[in-house]
């Protein structure tokens, strides 16, 4: 490897808008993020299932048809 061509890798402080801070490795000293694992809905359990256009109902109807066809066979 060539000397003195790679960036300096060190500890970086990551700050979220919710107030959470943690440290990680990076070439930057500080990073600011909009969302982290402490405030993301997936990790906090406040996730909502959004049914767009009745897809779940359509799937259930197709599943019922397949189950009825399997009973007849």
C-alpha cells in the first residue's frame, strides 16, 4: 500500500434530531442524522401497516379461492 494516501479513520460522534448520540468509526469527526434506532418506528414498535388499495383484502380473497379449490379436489 502507498503511504499517506488514505484518509484518517477515527471515532465519530453521531447526533440524531431526537437527542440521541452514539459513537462509530468514520473519517468525519461528527455526523448529524434525521432518524436513528431510538426514534425510528420500526425499532420503537410504533410501526403502522398501511393497506394501499385493498391489497390485503384482495390477497385474502385469492387465498380463499385456492383453499376452496383444494377442498374440492
